[in-house]
């Protein structure tokens, strides 16, 4: 296995060398991320190893990465952090299919940053949670019940919105002549 072919830019592969040999190259990823975020979470650090394998006019990039992220908890709003596994399995080809594969660049360098940024954005939590039993800032006023858990409070029907109360008085006659 050949080491990273482009040491000047650690997230790039030298395409002519990779395609000429029809072989593989490995890449150690250690990337401090800036400006990669969603509305409620942001990426901090990406680590792991990627492999690029050339097969004809295609390059397959695969590997396992760890994504460090942070953001406000959706219940208590305290800053929470986490690390998620990110599986990479992407194909670069000359005639790419939009949304399915990536285009092999015309220049001599295969830069993985755009592909990795896309995967990171898809992997970031939409609404971070500091822990599954987080009760939030005012648990008495806004209880956070777990989806599978039963509590005494769940047995009581919540009050009906006054705007919808009139619908409860409607009755429908059943027609038995079907």
C-alpha cells in the first residue's frame, strides 16, 4: 500500500500516479474543521484513514472516520459534544451521475474536501441531545417523556385546544344500507 501521494495537501491524491498504477493509496485524515455547520450543530474535528483504489476510469474512496461535533442540547440548551462514526464509500468517475457519484477533476489532483464536507453535513445531528434523560431547563413545566417509557402523567389526556373543542360535539349518523 502506497502512502499519501500528495504531502503538500493532506486531503488530496495525485491522480496520474493513482490511475497509472491502478493501485491503492492511503490517507491519514486529521482535519480541524472550520465553517462546517448546520443550524444547531457544528463540526470540530475529523480523524481516521481513507483508501483510494483506482479501477479503470473510476476511483473508489472508502474508510472509517470519527467526527467530533458540538452544539446546544435541544432540551436544556447547554453545550453538548459528541463523536460519531462516519463511514465513507464514494465513487469518482469521468461521467458522474448527479447526486450519486463525484466527478473526477480535470486537473491532476483529487481533492477530497468537498466530498468530506458533504458527508459531514449529512452526519451532523439535526437536534443534539446532551443525554437521553435530560429533563430540560424547567422539567416541571415542560416534561420530557421518553417515547418508550410510561409515566403517570401520560395516562391523563392533555387539555383540548379551545379552538378545536367544537369538533368534539360533532356526531355522524351511520348509514346501514351499504
